[in-house]
């Protein structure tokens, strides 16, 4: 996905979610931006692991 396509998708999503969620999104982005590059990489890697292993984690949680 290109940067422009991502921006279009984000705009669509922002139109459909409640405004209360906007604050959470902004807070997350601001917090992420303040992290150093190593911390950012760890956050991205953890998110990828959680996404890839979601099914397994849900089964383990039961």
C-alpha cells in the first residue's frame, strides 16, 4: 500500500469511528513518536508477533 492509499484508508476509518477514539489514537501516535528508534522497532515487532500468533494466543487463554 502506498502512503497516499494509507492516508485515504485512515481518513475513511476516522469518519466511521466515534470521536472519543480519536484521542486514544492521537495519544498512541504521540507516545510512539516520542520513543527512540529501538523502542519503536520492538513495538512493531511485538505487534507483528501478536497478529501472527493471535489464534494460538486465544487458544492458550482458554
